[in-house]
C-alpha cells in the first residue's frame, strides 16, 4: 500500500499494532513517523484528527538533552477506540 493513501482507520490500526496504547508514556511524533514510514507532517495531521475525536491522550516524557539539561517531550497514546 502506498503510505500517501493510508486512511485514518489504517493509521490507527498501525498505532495499535505498535502497542501504543500499552506504553505508559506513549510515543513522540518522530517515533511514530519512523515506525509507520509516514512523514512527520502526515503524522501530525493524523494525531490532530485522533485527538479531536477523543481517542488520543497527549502526555509528556522527560528526557536529557545533549547539553545535560532536562526537557519535556510531547507523547501520544490511544486511550479508547470503538471499532
């Protein structure tokens, strides 16, 4: 399948396949893009739709930058889904 033609439902299925719902912190936009083979922009568009639908939870994860400073990163995970 051409990734440019993936439907929102197929994309959600990909996220579930990645066990996104089971990961307590979720995944970042970049991690989702890398895992699904979609562009970062396309992932952001799909995340917006999922968040507006109420099936996506936005969380934050702490990480240490290369300069030693601690920062926060947005992460996303599926919280409920009606099939």
